[in-house]
């Protein structure tokens, strides 16, 4: 029973670290239609930039990863003890797709993103 409560607690903690999808959309949507230079001035340099081969635009990518965290837990059942370890690392990738005039047309994200 203690193990189940511990697993649920860890899961809730990990879920609570990310911004909900509807909030991410709410915060990223206003950037669509703006010049990518404005975003770069606000967010800093992207992790990578990829020019589309057909010349119709560019993909700007920002990637973030937290430091890995190792959690070691011990559960005691009377005279027996069980130990286990969990490894967590939050990852977020946000990509902005621009047209040939550097105007943001769309975006996509994956991972556990925190968007302010």
C-alpha cells in the first residue's frame, strides 16, 4: 500500500512540473504572425535553426532539459526492506516555423514544457 501511495505521489509531482497544454497554447498563440526576431530578442538564441530546402521558410528550435534527479526510496515491511530508484529528467522542445519573410506561421512542442 505504501508503495502505491509513493508511486502516485511521484507521478503527481512529475505531472505538476509541466504547464498544461491549453495554457501553453494560450501563451504561444500570440506569437504567430510576429517576426521571429522579436521572439529571439525575448527568448534568446535558439538551440538550432533549419532552413527548409524549398526556400519557403525556416524552423527555429529551442530545447530545454533539467538536470537528472535520482530518487532512492526504501520501504519497510516488518522484517523486510525493499529499495528502488527512479530517474527523472524534464525535457521540452518548442519549434517555431516561419515563412520566407521570417514571420511565424505555426509552432509545435513536445515534452514537459514550462511556459511563462
